C-alpha cells in the first residue's frame, strides 16, 4: 500500500520558519516528480512547489518564491518543504503529492496531475 505521510506542521509566528517532511512508503518515488500543495479554509487546493525526480528542476508559485525551498532525499524516499519568513496568509493544510510518470521533468502544478496524496499537515502562522 502506497502512503505519503507529512509531518512538521504546527503553529509559528509571522517571520518564523518550519520544515515539512513527506515520507513515502509502499514504493519508491525516486523517479517521480513530487509536489506540495496547500488548502486554506474555504479555498481551493493550490500549488506551492514541485521538484523533478533528479532534483534537476524546481518550481514554485509566485507567492512563495524566495521564501520556500523544496528538496528531496531519494535515498530516504522523502521530500521536504523548507518554509522561511512565514506570513499569516501561508496558513493552510499542506499536502504532499506524487506524480506517477517516470523520469519526467514537466511542470506539474494542478492537483489532477498528481496520483498519490498524503493526508496533510496543518500550518498556522499567527500575526
């Protein structure tokens, strides 16, 4: 059974930092693009960042560029989201996702392009 399990969320003050982790089990995702999405109450799930299978390319939504960094450790089957200079508008449930295509470096920024999802971790940024 394939599982993606996020961790690292919590409550932080504006300007603070958090590191989210997404550990995969059941199969390896070392050949797949991985992504992070977030969903705030009453809003649609939105793309945050993605990283290609070999870490060759990363993508970010405009609002997090320069503040968030996505990375991965294929040996650990884990992807990370380092979040700095957090703002109250970053408050949301953060989800990890994996695309099923192998060795693809395409830009995947919509939820429908991902095939596996974690259960989410809450990030709350207080002002």
